[in-house]
C-alpha cells in the first residue's frame, strides 16, 4: 500500500484542527444538501406531516448517518471497512417505501421494514468473499460510473427544472457557472491547502452571489427564522411495524444498496492506495456489516434508508484527503446538526443552481473513477456486452419505467434507480459465465509456435477472465521465456516434441502450468547466481532462466512424475 501523490492526508493520518474543520464543513455542506430527500418523501407520501414530523425524520437520518461513519472508521470487532465513506439519503427507495406506506401498515411499516434491508446486507457480508467471481472490479466500476451519471443528472435537473419551470433563467445559469468556476479554479490552479476546501468555497461564493441577486425566497427565510436552534427529536416519529408480504421488496433494496456500497468502497480503496489493483474483499464484508447494522438501527428510530455516498468519497478525494479521522469530525457535526433544527432547514434554502454546480463537479470525478476501474480490466465480448447493456439500462431507466405498465416490474425498475444498470450487468455476468471455463488446456508444437502465438493465447484468456492488463502482459513475458527455454534446453523428449499449456484463473490469481514429456527444470533459487557459478555450471542457462522466472511470477514450482515434468507459474491477476 503506497500513498498517492494527490492525497495530502492518508488513511491513518490525523488531521490538523483547521483542516479538519474545513473538510468536515465541506462534507456537511454536501450531505446536508441531500436532506431534501426526506423532505420530498414526507410531502409526496399519503401522510401529511407538519414541520415537526419532517424534522424528526431528518434528525433520525442524520443520527443514522453518524452511526454508520463511526462504525466504518472505528473498524472494530469485524465491523467497518476502515475507510471513510458515509451514507446519504436517496430517492431511489421511494418506490418500495410508498408501496409499504400505502398499505394498511402505513408509515410505521414503511420505516419498520428497513430492518429487512439491514439484515440482507448483513447476510451478504458473510458470503461476499465467496462471490468474488460475480462482484468483480468491472461491476464495481460500472456502479461508480452510474453513480456519477446519476449525480450529474440530478444536478442538471435542479438547474434546468427549477420549481417545475421550463428551463433555467440567465441569472440561474450565471450563478451555477460562477459556483462551478470557483470550485474548478480552487481545485486545479491553486497549489496551496486552499485546494482542500474547493467545494466549500464554491458553495459559499455561489450562495453569496445568489443572495445578492435576490434568489433566496422570502418563504425560505421565514422558515429558517421560525425554526428553533435546539430541538430534541421525537424518535421514532411513527413507530415500528412488520409485514411478511413486504420482505421481498426490502430485500431487493438491500441488494441494490450493497452493490452501491461495493462500488463506493472500491473508490475509497483505490483513492487510498497508489498501488491498488484488486479490492479487499474482507473490507467489503466489514463495510456491508456496518451498513446493515445501521439500517437495523434506522428502522427502530424511523430514519430514511441510505446508500453509500460516492459523492462524499469523491469530494474527500478531490480535496486530497483519504483520512479515516475525517469520519470522527463529520459524525460529530452530523450529531450537532441533528439537534439543531435551524441548521437542518438551512440547507433547504440553498439555491438549486448552487447545489447543481456542486453535483456536476462531483459527477465528473465519479464518472472518470468508474471508467478507470472498468478500463483496468481486459474484457471479452461477454463482459463487454454485460457492462454495455447495464450502462444503457442505468442511464435510461426513466424511459423504461415510463413504458412499463406492469406494476411489479415498474416498481422494481423504479426501486433500483441508478443501480438497476448494475443489477442487470450482474445478472448478465452470471448468465454469460455459462460455458466460460476458468480452466483451459492447449497443446503447442515446439517447431511451429512463435511468441505471437503464445501472446495471443494469453490475451484471449485474459479478456475471457477479465484480468488486469499489466498482469497478463507480465504473464506473457514469463510464459514465452519459459517456453523458449524448454524448447531449446533438450529437456523435452524428441519423441514427443510438444508443450501442453494449462491455465487456471480464480479472479485474483492466475496459474500457468507447462506439462511435457522429459526432465523438469531445476528449482529456482531466491538469489541470482553469481558469474563464477554460471561459468562452472553445465546448466547455467536453466538456473538463470529459472531465477528470472521467479522474479516475473509470484511463485515458481517444478514437479517430476515418472517421465512427465511440470513447470507451474503463479501470478497475481
């Protein structure tokens, strides 16, 4: 694990107080802006609540978010990934929660069944390592890409559909452009630590410009003035209820949130490690466990179900911070905000163009982070088709929902939201695995085989497996050296002039085995042979090549059984 150059504060670096305050306020500004989600649910649901009901739900959601951050960053007792990535409210859960609230159980059922979502995540956390061939890096990359696309779509909708009006005014476009310019300028052209607070400065500058142009509504100002500074929330706001008929939809919600969690944590892991090339599956499981416990707790205090915030992770990354200690500061601010009603309603008054600029800024980083994850893997037609269809479905789900009349299927598509593309890609990946063997065997003639033949064979296998390109290229070099040595070493029986090449792939390890009739190579030494030793050694070429192979491969093993010899090379994939 190596610290990236763009990161100023690494995973276990403690933050200076001044930097911690600024970064935490920046995170609160982003997460607080998404408090509009429980506000939308309250107003769109069949239950009409006063301002107190909304404040109770918002406070409960903030408390649940703070708990999830503490569990993730503490990383104790097998709970928590050890990385900073918070949860955020999301409108993709509205379809299932509306379905529950419209039944006889009402709002207590809508929030009570969230425990099923948490239990689903807890269940997945126990078997995530066994499903590594399904939850691949490219699937996680697609989830991150779709998160970036969805974030940008929300920003554009806020900008061009302000309060239901058709299009944005010149003034709103100017405020959004100015906010985005400040963020970009601070992030790209400033080399000081001011870069850490690029989005916070952009939000403040954009809000100040909007206020100066009279874009703050008088109703919002009166709402803020009427809200009390300190208010103890009434938890739970509705109570708790359970219905077996609603188990399946909430389990599906848990699966969708788990996919988003995997994608978000992949970004967190990649951000923190310059040498990252494969995900830490055990951290995946610990992270899902923390989210599952949070949702079980959220169901009893009537908090909104929340998904892993790729935007918050991207925001921290662009600010140069991967420190988990940021989580303690953010959790403390979230708890303070949960008890301060005036701060809760303050974010509802932030002008839509300012929030839109923030979301567009973050969406660009998320989109490219996901694209890098996908591009890091070699893809064959099966994987390309699965990802391509998933991407199309993910960015076009609103058209699919509008054209589906069957309620259960339409409800599923609306539930998944931006994650439906990931779900489709996951299903297609499982389907296309049929007939795609993880073990291959091919025989090569010594006289008719060239380096291009072996390289083409390894590249085709790499695409089929979805292996890393650099790992396959390293394997190609080692495989050709081994083949060339064996072909000219007189160790292969002249009566059977062929080499059988066997490959096996298990997602994070690649094994290439040469089987031939003849004499095995000498065991590779851990140190390079000296020049004097090579001069006196009749098998100098064999010993030197065996040593070079041990440097290219993670492990080299040789076997001899009767007249059949084996050379086994293991690589990280």
